[in-house]
C-alpha cells in the first residue's frame, strides 16, 4: 500500500509540501518501513544537486560502516547472540568507492570509516587508499583498538587517513573483560594508541561511553590520562542503541554530571575552537596541562539541529539518522549498474527525508531495530 502510493506520486512535489507531507509523516510514525526507495525530494531540492534535508540542514559528513562484524561484544552495543550477515550481503570495495564518490559529487567533504570493527574488513587498506585519493577534507576511523601495527598505521596515514579514534570505556582490566566480553586488555588498547602516535597520527582520540554504576566512577581517571598522555578524551552519553535493548534513562550519566565529577579534581575552561557542527563540546585544563576533554550529550542536550551526517551500513542501507526507522537500500542500484545520476538522485532523496531529531525521552520514541554495531557509530 505504502509502496504503491510512492510509485504513483514519484515525480510530483507534493510529498514534501501540503497535506501529503503530514500524512506521510504520520504514516512514518505508525508503519514499519517497507519501501526500498526514499520518497522523492522536492523538484527544487533535486535541482539544487546537494544533499540537503527538509529541515534546512546540509549533509557534508558520511559515516560509512565497512563491516557488521566485531570481535568485541560490548554490553551497551552488541549482544552475544547477534548473528552477522552472510558475506555476500555486504558491499564490495568497488561499491564502497562508488558510494563515497557519489556522496562527494553531492557535497560530502568528510568521511568516517566505522563498523562493526573496521579493522576486520579485509580490504580496509585498499579502501583507505582509494578514499585518500579523492580530495576529502578529512578522513577518520573509529576502532576498538584491539590491534594496530606500526607499518600499517604509517601506510594508512600516507594514504590519507588523518585521524584515529579509539573506543575505551574503562582503565580497569576486570571491567574491560566484563564490558567488552573480549580478551583484549586495556594495556593492548593503550599500546595501539601509542602506536598510532608513533606512526604520526596527531593527538589520538578516546571515546568513552559513560554509564552510571558501570564505569561512571572512572571519568576523573580518564581526564588524568588525557593530561598525562596529551589525549583527546570524549565522554559520550549512553544511547538506546544496544542489541540487548536494555537501555534505561537511569543508566545515563549526563555530560554535565561527568564534567562536574572531573571539575572536582581540575578546573576546566571552554576550548575556543569548536566547529559549529561538532557534536562534542570541548574543554581544556585551566592550568594549561596537555589534553582536551569533549562532552557528547545526545541524550541530555540533543544536537540534532546541527547534524550534518548521513550513514550507510555495511550492506548498503542509507540511514539519514542514527535513530532512523526508515532506511533505503543502495545495493540493488549498485548491483544493477545504475548510472551515477540515478545513484546520486537516490542519495539526494534519502538526505531530504532525514528526520528532524531522535526524540529520545519523548513518548513516541522507539529504539531502532539495528544496534550501533550494525549502523556504524
Ligand atoms: N568497533 C568500533 C569501536 O568500537 O570503536 C567502531 C564501531 S562502534 C559502533 C562506534 C562507536 O559507537 C564507539 O565509540 C562506541 O563506543 C559507540 N557506541 C556503541 N554503542 C553505543 C551506545 N549505546 N551509546 C553510545 N555510544 C555507543
Ligand atoms: Fe564492537 Fe565497537 Fe560495538 Fe564494541 S562498540 S561491540 S567494539 S562495534
């Protein structure tokens, strides 16, 4: 029914204006997504040629998940029972390359490679080399840091990868085991961070997901680590994106609470240099010590109004928002050799349909089916 209505209105403008828009929005709230193409953007928007959404935001940042596989089973992300997709479902190197080019043709300037665990993607080095030759303003990657080799890190840097972010949620080995449910130790991840620096990556970042009564008591230890090793530590509020679906508001230690806990040890001053689209509000130590601290507050202080991101999963589903229930499949287009124009129009339509915000904490909020590992953080 929904698919039929889209096809008969495909070339009209009124999905995005007037009463149709309201009906469409109501349908989106009440029905699961069945269609595999986004409702068309307005003719005006299509002719602009850029990835704009219907709420006035411009998409310039692509988050590309290169695998759904992971060697960790972090409690807040990936349940041990989760099955990975069959390999043939995942995109190939040439398909990722085509997607990046198509997005860049429509205004994307920055790329983050993620997963799952991106270092498990067999053609990662080739992908970094291909993307590195595309004149992006920035290319970064997020990893759990289980293993980085010096030569490989140097090669990534030479190929154009500019920044590495490491996820690390605890500095205590017993907690590392219980949070990640892996054999990787804190020392191994800290060693990977050292290797990244030795390879020439500027001030590596650490992402810490802060959870009350799990690791919330370690935030001052992480601030101390930032000071000692000149690191950029980002404290992220726990979001309802785990496959165990056991998120509760009471587990969220807010960014404000985290900053207060750190400020009872060191005085912080706002960092003067954040970009408007930055999700992180950054602070430095008043005493001039090394290190920078960032606070990411998607739950307590949503920053959806400044969001400039589009996400594409490892099997080619476009997700305009982390919390989207709508997603559209690029893979059939890639595999039936659609033209670049068709592919780019599909991306324009998907961007146009980005939802205004995530609605966490509101009555209508529903956690998406996918976990963070299957979306790409
Ligand atoms: N495996 C890589 C890693 O862990 O760095 C990359 C993928 S992981 C999904 C990307 C980021 O998402 C990580 O920094 C992770 O901590 C974060 N993340 C995962 N689940 C989350 C959740 N429920 N709330 C907040 N952040 C989450
Ligand atoms: Fe894997 Fe990263 Fe999710 Fe942890 S946060 S389970 S390392 S994808």
